[in-house]
C-alpha cells in the first residue's frame, strides 16, 4: 500500500492515461489525499463546468489547464482528449461526486479503453451511496436508476417497471420535481418506505423517512432546495386480497374500467394492463 503523502509525490510524473477522480458532493473536506495528489500532478483536467472545478482547484491551491467535457461535448472533443492521453495524464472530474455515475463521462472512459489507454479510478464521495447509507433502508440489494423522467407518463412507466424489483430503488431528483415524484411513488402497490436525503455532507443535511404521502405532505409545506437522493424501499409481502375478478366487478360498479384496473392493481400488485383487459371483458359481458 502506498503510504506516501501527496507532497512527497510532486516530483514524480504521472503515467499517461485517464484518471477518474471523485470530488466532494458538498463538504470540501471529503476530498481524498490521493485525489489531491493526482490533481496536482496531472497535465490537464476534463470537467463538466470549468467554473465549478476552478473553485475547487483554487481551494486546493492547484492550477491546471481545464477542458470542458459534459453532455454537449462533441465526438471530436472526446477524440482530442483521448489523443492527449497517449502522452499526458488527463484527470476527469464531475461537478460533484464520482464521475460516470449518472454522468456522460462513461463515453470518454470507454473510448480510452478501446484505444488501449490506461484508465485509473480514484474512489470517493458519491451522493447515491451516501443517501443509501443514511436512509436506514435495506441496502443488501439496491438499484440506482439515475433521474426519474420529467414527464408524468414516462415517470409512471419507469416506476411501474422497477416497482416490483426486490431491492431498494435509488434515484436522483431536483427540488422542483420532488413532489410529483413522491405522488407517483405513492401509486406503487404495497406499503413502501421512502426516504428523502438532501444537502448531503452540507450544513443543512437532512434525511426524512416515511410513506410517500407523508413526505409529500411535508415537502408541500416546506419546499425543498438543493440536491436530492430519493430512495424507495423494496415491496413488502403481498397480503391475500381475494379474487381479482370479484374485486374488478366491485370496482366497476362506480369506476371506469381504467380506474378500476388501477385500483385493483394497487391493492394486489397485479399487472394493470392485464387487469384493464379483464375489466373490459367483464364490462362487455
């Protein structure tokens, strides 16, 4: 194990290649010694926003050429960076946390590897993992799914697809969209525990848990700010619910077939589309 301090390595040049460097998600004290060492000795830094990374490097007393690399970077820009890696050490950072996690950097890492260039990763802060450990939700199995779609139907479709997975679901979310996501999660079958972790590692860090309805009520009265990790506990054991046909017949007495199917799906965990088809049969029969 290398126990040298960053200062003792300054005179040793880095081998050419790509260095994936995790940076703090809020508290600057979370930068690792190894990350500081690489940022000091690399030849250039590829980053999402040069202003954000510039502030971090200034805080660390480091000056290095910065190159913007984000969702809008062209293939040519990526090729130029990969070309530079043949003779230079290029560090890749995101605005906060671990690059390549819900981040376009995977294309750069993939192209570098395909070109035979050495790729090194420096682990560190990651909001998804921090939120998971803080939430108290089951973490023996979890699925990270990035940001939920902004549009209502697409968001509902994603939740319907993932909702039956026996694992804690981990999403990134923004303050303005949190309520809509909580309402959509509330439509999932079963009694799901939900957690909202926000402002992680910062002064006003908080993690609230409860049902989706309880959290929606709270955040409707207290509009959230900052970066958010939204977590949904795994589905519980489905309780016996009776005959689906009988439940559909009862629901169809007051509801349209689509509404009846949605109600029975939520109560039983059965597929809503199949229930809708059966409701239409019962209605026409």
